């Protein structure tokens, strides 16, 4: 199987690329290499004869047409996006252009290629999206996002992703493009760009800095280990029912404060502070994110019952692997801390 993966130099896309190559697929990684990209993420597989890289921007339709014509993929997994909510508050324009217009370009390039190929049966356009399109849930364990939850995005990021989901469904209804969609919860794991909560906490802790918690830390997220997510995506693209969407969660709901305390406990074990004190002493509460959604939580019934997929790790297991990975991979994360905006508080301007 030849997969065209967009955003394969990013966090989740690179996990998909690594696993797809391990599974014996051919992969064409198409990525613009924005500030969030790191080709080191795929260094372990980039020498494979099954791997090809195309530097292209999904806002550039001609570049997409050329990539389809040259590489002739059997399926598309579309992950390229602007992904950081705080950056979307300060500069929504890039999110509109990449996440909406870029997805439109991907759909049109894929459709024109699919038609030129004689509409091959097995072709799939797999759009990767977020549970943030569903809005915010009350703190009630009986209320979860299902695939039928109405869309109610609250941030420029989630609104741009919701728009892209609507475009994908419209291209399926209107033009018959064979699509599948997934909406997943918060990912974490190796190669997570050091502007997101979990790497920020690990790296600030190790540097002796404050561990910033937005608001009172009561916001709840469902944490999905990135390698589990990559596994789920490869199941969906191959076995998902045409036109259907699947929610992917980690079955690991935690408040942000619980999550950070768990991380501190793991760090206390794996890399104790020189003064013998607990890393939790570095926790500080900072101004909340404007419009911070209270709770995201996924009902995993559909993917579990229809495709037999479940996450393989608990959040404690996944976080332990993640902390160890950051301890072992300073050469990866240290240079990324120099990139524009990393290490600064963003998204407070609203
Ligand atoms: N990280 C999460 O927790 C999470 C949760 C739900 C959904 N998602 C979705 O999963 C996908 C991947 O997320 P991620 O966390 O790996 O993101 P990321 O920011 O780590 O990586 C995004 C990648 O897309 C590339 N890219 C950005 N704009 C581009 C453009 N115009 N043209 C081509 N490439 C471009 C970047 O260079 C980067 O390599 C996104 O669509 C995101 O919305 C992420």
C-alpha cells in the first residue's frame, strides 16, 4: 500500500510514518516544514526504500497536483495543519489558510487524481481531526463526545478544524470522494513539540523553572498515547467504513492538575531533583487561556466495536515512557526550544 501522509514531519504524522514503514507500507511524506516540523522525527525510517519526502505547502495546489502525479498514492492520510490553540488565538490567519484552504486544496487535488486514475475502489482520503470540534463538556462522566455530537467549536483552531471536517464530508456527498474521518483526543508521547503542555512541564521541571498551569487546573482532557493513535489511524484508513467518522480516545481522563502532579511523581522517580525536593513544588497557577474548554472526553464505542481497536497503555504507562524519552533525547528537544515563540506564554491577547 502506498500512503501519502501530509504533516509527516510533525508530532502525530511522524508517528504514522514510522509505524506505516514498520508495517511494510510505502510512504510519501508531504510537509511544508513549518516551525512545528522536525525531520529528525522520521530519521529512523527515512533511509528505507519505502520512504519518500516531498517538501510542499498544502496551500499550493500545483505542488499537490505534482505530488499526486509523481507518487500515485493508493490512499491519503491528511494530518498537515496548524495545531497549537494558543497560536490560533494570537494569529488565526495561518489556521484559516492551512487548515481550511489547505484541506480544500488537498480535497481537490485528491479528487482530480482519483478521477484521472479511473476512481480506483480502494482509494481513501482519511482526514485527521480533533475532538475539539465538539466544543466543551460538563464535568459529568456520563456525558461523552460521540460521533453524533453536534459541532460546537470554540477556538480559532477548533473552528478551522471543524470547517475542514465539513469540507471533507461535502466532498464525499457531492463528488463521491471516498473519505473516512477521525476525531481524536489530546495526544502525548515521544517527539511532542516543546510548546505543548506535557513537554513544557517535563522540560521546565528539569530546568528548575515554574510549571505553569492555566487557571485552576480543573480542565479535563482525555490523554491518548501518540503511538496508540498512529495504530488506530492505520486501522481506520484500511478498515474504516466509507464516509464514516470514528472518535479515538485514550480512555484516560485527567484534570490538568492531576496530569501535572502525575508527571512530577514520575520525574521524582526517574530524575530526582538535586535538592531532594518534589518537582510538584514548582507548580504555579497562571492566567487561564481565553475561552478554555472545560472538558473533552471520548466515547470510544464505535471504534472499539466496529474495528476492534483499543488503546494499549494507561496514561501512567504512557507518561513514564514519555518522560524517559525526553530524558534520553535532549539532542532532539534542545534546539527546538530556540524556535520562534517556544517557551513564551502565547494566546493571552484575546
Ligand atoms: N496533537 C494533538 O493532540 C491533536 C489532537 C487532535 C487532532 N490533532 C490533529 O492531528 C494533526 C497532526 O497534529 P500534530 O499535533 O502532529 O501537529 P504538528 O503541529 O506537530 O505537525 C503539523 C505538521 O504539519 C505541517 N504543516 C503545517 N502547515 C502546513 C502546510 N501549509 N502545508 C504542509 N504542511 C504543513 C507542519 O510542518 C508539521 O510538520 C492535525 O491535523 C491536528 O489538528 C492533533
